């Protein structure tokens, strides 16, 4: 099986180790990974902020690089949702793009979703250690409906203990532009999330979206916490 | 013949809205129940308002010394409901009965009598039975008056009764 | 439209709210409780089916709104009500005022109505020497304190029992107590006097029924009953989209509204009022005036944002909103706060005043998930943000950043250049004393793309 990998701009710029982990995990399950050149950003920051012209530009560029022939894997719930749920709507008035947008949307998967549904990675007997907890990002849960897959993966790790995060799916306060526009509220939300994480006694917080993880990590640092913050791809790569 | 499970559902749901439900199988049992329940209210301060419009209301036996025509100052209102709805444990009061609906709203204790054959399963059933010409006021009463406006602390007996007792006959 | 077009200082308001420890505690307690109650109530019903049906019924009304207004007017008039159509807030205030002054009314009791907040009715009546007392306990507290409500369902949730104790002691001359049960009894006594002395009752309506010309009022306290059965004159004010087609629809919404709002299968009281007192009845207003208010509803209904008009004012979206939970209703400085408030306020008051509210969300989607009539709140807010950008209510800096972003996403070269610049700027941004600039993550020395080579 071959897949196309959309790294996402956050992974490319700030967290390349996550990208490497994604590739390692997929290859472990016998999947060929192609990384189409010239990737940029899915356009979500512009779309959320009401700049549909720029969002459409991002979509056009994405669709010129990804054709949807092979599954497109995305290590981010918000980006995957942008492509799957918003690209068709965004491109509906551009005749040259609509068909491709629909095709791509049908073939785009968030990383953990793909691992569970198509690769059965939760039955692969992976190993972990320590106590883990999980933050459920907003678009991942509410727009993609991916709620159980990340938990199944984490719970399947022999040797590690999974503990549920209270209010796991309550927003962490990142919200892209929100963090910049209303930083006081954003920080307060992140602080509350960090408190919940600390209350679980977990050594590692896991998530599927680096935007959220960045924000929560910052709050944990502010509290002087030593809880590690990792993308699920990294945890799984370490579990192989 | 009344549906026993409908009655049981009604009584169960009455309990869920913090009202009390009793059953009486005839005028005598009704009377002694009314007397006993009214007697539970603050001794010496009981004053009963009873509209005496329906047959059952007329049959209720309250010592004249305790009776009052003034529902504003009465401590308990004893009256028969127009109907009830099992789904929510609700009583239905209708202005078509010729009684002041507000009579049951002001006293601290509302003691309602309802006939088992006037219990409907749902509001759809009730509305269908009421037909196209509605009375001016239909009041649906589901438990005592309550609020949680202060610190979300539930307190009972705001503008309406703090105690709602229902006797099904 | 509000005459005040100065942009709502949401950020300043919310910063103040975040520093108010008592408010923050109250908000957490209240919203957590409401969410818990609502969740328990909807797990035992086929919620997704029901909300699809509820949405359909509401859309049916919006699609045929003029006909439903006509049908309701006809039916209500037939049963003795006098129906007035008010195009805007000012017209509605005048109609109500002239009804009251025409009857020489000086004392009015009110049952909770958001719409009368929207049109600033109380203030107008006070100016005419008419006392309009709020009878919902939360509204009464807020009125005594000279404030506005901070939550649709629990207007005084921002006030602690100590606050209320002090307020009652000061304004009502009663001994201080902080026991909610005692305070409730104090209010019961004070308001009962007002109920009995009132010459008119003003209410809103949770719903109106076109088929029968009825209006429906849900309360837990019983003040809805009081206001509509004690005085001989009743004035009901509500906006046109509150209409439901049939009585059977009311039965259905009677299951949805209380569950969504407070987790109850039904509120303690539901009054269904159909016209004026008829021969042989001992209950019912002798004179009933219904003021059907438009105030922008037709305009909204004709726009791409019409689905906000499905809203049944349950406040489920407020309680689940992580931003509302932090700052409370007053930060929005509008009649309607929270997610539905962001949308409705922008549409009613205009972009100039309301655009800061469009920032008051992370678009997390919790609101859209709980809405009992499937108002697509996230999509509506996003569409309004587009409007905001088109109308130019964004900063120059943001526009430039987005232009650069637009260029970068279409050109891998520019994108890489941007990433390189980021690495340079990051070192500088660390020293800026302004979040989140000083909290931004460190760009990796090697992009993922480069590592793959």
C-alpha cells in the first residue's frame, strides 16, 4: 500500500521529529510513504479568520500537489478536517477544482484514524511505558468524529498505563488566531487544561494536533511542570 | 377501566418532580386522606381554600372553621385538576372549569385531586382531547415552585406552592 | 439596530472578568452544573433524531414566516387578543407604552423576557413613571442591583449569596442573611405584594402557536403564571420567529426546551394562553395585547444567516462554551451572550459595534454539538468573519499578514523563505513583553521536508 503524506506546516517548521515518527510508523506497517514536494499549508488559519481568498489559494495549491489517488495521511485533526470537510465547500464555485476537492476529501485521513481503521495498529502488540493521558482536539473529535481511535492506540500499548484526562475534549484555548487576539482567555483555558493534566499524575500528555500540544506545553512550562508533551506519532514510533 | 401502568407511570413521574402522590379508591378514603394531609400543615395556621365547583370538591369534608374564600391568604388549596399527563407527572388546570386557576398558585400547599380516567399519556393526547377551541388558560403544573437563581442552589416555593400533593381517585 | 456603534470592548471586559475570582468561581459552578444536568437529560432520549425534527419544524416556520405571522395574528385575534406589529425596538416601546398609559397603568409586573431587554423597555417605561418589576428571582436581583442579566437562564449567576444578602438588606430593609432559602422567601414576599398590586403584566413568550393563536410560557418559579393570571391587562411581547405551526409542535418542543436548558423533562409550570377571558371562566386577562416584533428578524431571515433564527433560547450553547465559562455574560455587553449571542448580536447591532465578539471563540464546535435545533453556530460565525474581512473591520497588520500568507501558501519558495524568516524573528520575539509573541515555539533548525531528503 502506498500513501501520500501531508506533513502540515507546524510539523515542517517546528516539529520535524513528528514527521519522521509518522514515516517510521507507517513503514513499520508495510506502507510506502510518498512526500509530494512543494507542500505548504492547508490554509486553515486563513479560513478560520474569514480570509476565504487566501484559504482558497492554499486549497488550490494543495490540490495541485495531492491528487487523491492514494490515501493522504495527515498528522493533524484540524488540517485533516480542513481538507475533508472544508475544501469541497471552499472550492464549490471553482469548476476546475470541485471534482478534485471531492476526491481528495474522500481519501484524506488523520494519522491515528488511518492507523486503527486501515492498519489495525491497535492490535499490533506495541509496547509503551509510564502513565499516559490524552487531550482530544476539537476538530478531530467534533468535525472528524475521531474519538476512540487515539485512545485505542494508547490503551493497546503493553507496559504503559492510560489514564483518562478529565474534560478531555474541552478546548485548550489555542484556536489559531484566538491565541493572538484574546491571549488572556487563551492562557486561562490552557492553564486549566494543564491543571487537569497534572491532576492525572501522567508523565506524558499525548495528542494528535501540534497546535493544541504547543499551547498546553506552554501552560505546563508556566506551572513548572515536567510532564512531557508528545504527538501520538512519536509515542507510537517509540513503541515499535 | 383505567390503564394500570399509565397510572403507575404517572405516580412515578410525580415523584420525580418532587411532588407527593397518593391513591384513594372512593369518597371516604379521599376525605380521610385530605384531612390527614391538611393536618400535616402547621397546626393552628391551617386555612383551606376549596373552590367547591366540581363534584369531588363539593364532597370534600373540611370543618367550616378552617375554610376561607380568600386564596391569597389560604395556607392550602384543595381542588380537583382538569386532567393529568403521565409522561411528565403533570397536573393540568383549565380556565374552562370556571375556577380561578391562580387559586392553586398562591397558597404554600397545593393539594390536587385527579380522577384516574383523566390521566393522559402525553401532551399530544391531551391536546387532541381538548379539541380546536382552547380555554383561555391551560396551566401545566409539574411539581412545586422552584428556583436555582442564587448560586444554583435549589430552593422550593418561590412564587408558587412549596408543597404539591396529588391524590388520584 | 443599536444606535451605539462603538466597538464592544470585549477583550478589556474579559480581562476584567478573568481577574474577578468570585465571578470565575460562580461561572464554573453554574456552567458545570448546567452541562451535567443537560447531559444526563439528553442521554435518555434519541437526541439526534429529536434535534433533526426540531430543526425541520423551525425551518418550516422560517421558510413560511410571513404566512405564519398572518395565521397567528388571525387565530389570536379570533380568541380576543389585540395583535400589534412592531417593525423595530422603538415602535415596540411606543406600542407598549401607549397601551399602558392609555389604561392609566403605573405598576407593572414582568415575567422574564429577553426581548424586552433587547428593546430596553424597562428604561423607557421608567421614564414615563411606570414601575416595571421583574418577577423572575434572578432578574429581580439584577434589577435591584441596577445591572443587566449575565446569562439567559440564570441572570444573576454572577452574584454570590453574600451579594444577594447584602443587596436585599440594603434595598428591601430586611435583616441580612446569606441562606438562599431565606433570601428566596424574602423575594417571594416582596414580589407577592407587587403581583397583587399590579395593574398590568408584561411577558415574553417562549413559543407562540399559529394554529390556535396561543402563547406558551415556561417557568420554574410560577411567576409566568402570576404575571399572566393576576392582572386584568396582559401585554405579551415577542419576536416573530418564536411562532410554531401547530399545538402538537408545542408538545414536542416542551420536551426539548427544558431538557436543553436545565436538564428537566419539563419546567414546573407551563402556561398556555389563548386569548382573553371567556364567559364562564374565572381566569384569564380581560384584555390581551400581543406585540409581534420584527427588529431585524425579516432581514436576517432573508439572509444567508437565517438559521440563527431557529434558536429557542435554551442557553445550552452558553453553558458548554469554554470562553463563556471563563468570562461570563457581561463581557459581551449585549442582550444575548455566548455563541448564539455572537451571531445574533452581530446581525442585530451591526458589524461596527459587534465585530470584536467574532473573536470571542476558538470555533471549538461544542456549541453546534449541543444545539437542540441544530443551529450551525460555527459555520455562521465563520461566515460572519468573512463578512467582517470584506467590510474592512480588521487591522492593517492582520491584512498584511494574511496577504503574505496567501502568497506563501501558493509558492513553495516563498513558504520556505517565510520559515527562514521565522527562525530569525523568533530570537527577537522572545524579548517582546506581549503574549503570545513571547511564547511562540522555536522553529526547528531542520524542517521536516529537509530531513526527508
